[in-house]
C-alpha cells in the first residue's frame, strides 16, 4: 500500500502570503501577476488556435445557410457546461444577426451510448440530415466515428482536451490544445475552456460583420468556464487562473435562472461562491443528472429561460443529488470491504468490481478509495454483457500510460493522466486488468510502493489565526489543482474531546489544546471513525486548513482537519 508522509516547508522571511507563494514556486518577479491576474495581459486570443479561423468559417457558413447544427457534449459537468455555453452563445449571435437558430444539443446516455461519440449516434445525425457537428469535451478519440460523419456530408468541429485516441479525426476541424502541431500556449484548458475560446471567436466575427454586440461581451460566459475548470480538476495556473478569477466574478453576479435556483437550493448566496462551493455544491448537482438519469436535465437547468422553468429543473436535480448520495453510501460500503481484503505488500492499485453498482457512481467510488487508501483505484460495474469503470490516480501514476501498458483487453478506454474511463468484455479481463495494472505500478513505484505526500505550508498553532488573518490568505485564491488551499501543521496537540457529528456519525468534531495551551475547535469531514481512538489526553499532530465558521450571524475560526498523526 502507499505510504503517506508530510512534507513541511521551511519558514521563510516575510508574511504568510509570501510563504505560500514561495512554497508554490512563484518567483518574486511573478508574484504581482499571480496575485492580480489581468485579462488583456494574462489570456491568449482565440485566434491563437491553429484551426480557429476554419472553425469560425464553418460555423458561419452553416448559420447563414440555416443548416441543422448539433452540439454533441459529454455527460459530466465539463461537457454539460461547455454545451450550454456554446448553445447560449449561438442563440445570442443569431438573435443579434437576425439568423435562423437551428441548433440541437445531444448529450449521451452513460449506459446506452458510453463516453464519447458513438457510431450509432453518428448514424442518427446522418438520418436527421445534420450538416454541422460540434463536439464539446469529447471527440478527439473518436476518429473513425467522425470520419463517418464527414464522409456522409457532415462538417465536424472538435472542441476537446482529452488524450489522443488511436485514430486521429483528420477530416475534422480540431480545436484541442494538445493536438499535433497545435500552437495554442495553454495546454491545460478544460473542454468548456476550449468551447469558450470558440464562442469568443464567433462573437468577435459577428462584431466584425456588424452585429451590435458590446465589446467584451464574451466574458459573461465565464461562469460556465469557472464551473468546468474546477469540476474537471484543471490546474489553476497561468491562463486558467485568470479565467477562473474572472469566472468567479461573473458567477457571483449571475442572472441565469437555473444557476440562481441551484444556488438557492444548495444554501449558497451570491457573492460567496468560491472554488470550494463549485466543487462541493454546484458540480455534484450537475453531475448527478448524468450519473443517475440524463445529463439533459443539468443542461436544461443551466439554460432555463425563466425562473419557473429553472425551479422545476433545479428541484429535480436536487432530488437526484440526494438519491445519488444515498446510493453511493451503500455501494461504497461494499467497495471498501473489497479494498480492505486486497490490502497487502503487492497491492499498488485497487481494482474493485460489482454487478450491481450504477455506472454513474463508479468514478465516485474510485475517488473515495483513493482518499481512504492513498493508492490509485479503479471501480467497475457490469453493464449488459461487459464491464465499465473509472479510475483515479494517486502517487503520480499516469493512468492513460498505465492502461496502454495493459495490452489489448479493452473495448474502450480514454481520459486524463489523473482520471480515466474504460470498458472490458468480461470478468476475465477485469482480473487481467487488475494484475497488469499492479504490475505496471510496481515498475513505476518500485518495491517501496507509492508515496502520497501531504505538503504542509508551515508549522503554526491554530489559535494564532484570526478572522482577518484567514482573510488575508485569500489573496492567493482561487485555490484548486496546482494551487492547493493552504495547509498548516499543529504539532503535539492534546485531545480534550473527540466526537462524531452528522446524522450518520460520518464526521469528526475535535477540541484540543495547542502547544500554547489554547483551545482549538476543529472538524474532520469523513473522519468520524477516528473519534474512538482520540481519547482525552491523547497527543496528536494535526494537518489542517484554517477556515471561518459562520452561524446565526456569528463568525469564528474553525479549522478543517486534513490529516491526523497519532
């Protein structure tokens, strides 16, 4: 199994913000740029994409002819957000230019269609006489399917960011930061980020053709980009950091009825939305639709034209999200038992499977296994006569490379280095996959196994933090992948009280004395099972994120536990 270790940074001269920047490798000369992103300076023009001019020309030709256009997205929050962004942008452009709006959005069914563009979907588009197909957050690994569309007279534009497949869609107009020969500088855009660049270029062209569109109007679509960049775990560095910063500003002012309804139901006020609110409140609700029913419900929520329609759609999303939470809890208990039975010296990767789990939650199961066991994990379930699954990484294992090393056992595979999807014909291949994946991991990690490191920014007693001091740390926000939230360590704390909290006792409430003999209140989400071991007088080390708890108008410092060393 993986080893977990703390890496505590040495204290530097200066304030805590300077310490955080130094720990993240931000050079002194780059600190102003990091702390204060500037739109014109820190973003790249859409025209930097090698094929952007061709993509814009194809879209306007279709719009002017009144051709049937279809946007094919993905069923996760990135694919849904990107599809909604492009749909809304095209609706706005056609209205401003008095062109017909003949645009349909297709979001695949997780079980019936699987990830990406299916051949039977292409045949349907041919039969329906679609003339332009735009993929969002998918398509790059579906060269054969997109070639079929092209041969049948459908122009294709690909807006994607996933790993390349075995057959490149050479007849498509590809907008992809990692495509061969692509010169666009930001290689870590999410699918919605690519769709945003396409929509921006379309708006610029519409302005050039005389449309009465205000300068900079494309920025109002950045709320979609902010959501997708976080939910798809893209690094918040460089241009992404700028897109997220301005996207959060737009999101906190949003007038989209669907987003407003979702935020209200999740207990989130406008003006308070940060990356954590996206990750834990907005993202799960959008993803719940594609996990349990149809991603179209999430799309309908984001694009709802009226508050009435938005409330109906958002209420259904809220119900699905609660159902998803319940289903996940039951399924994870089974997965956790399997994982514990696999623990051993030779287990570098967990591969668990079932015939009853819903396909929409296997990614959640894999992610939770990584959190609980600190090793890469895959979860698979039976769909029809084959098995489909998802993987999440730990310890730096590149999942796409790992799958490529497993030979020709897959019906389908693809994704990112950190998260991936796959399907195999039978349980025989599931067993083969488990053996070959662990063999590959051993070749990467060696005998020592994976090492998962908790980076600690400094050793600081929690009692030294004030509400103003915590607020000052937000100068380094937005936090996320590549710019983690600040984590500090409190050493040799003495437990005063430890108890479970929450309806099911899932979480931990800890009261302890720090080394200055000051009382500190801390919470550990998902750590309720540690309460029994933390008896009064126990001396522990705690890694924590300082935070603020607001209740009934009162604010107090409350730290969130990241890890505990007994």
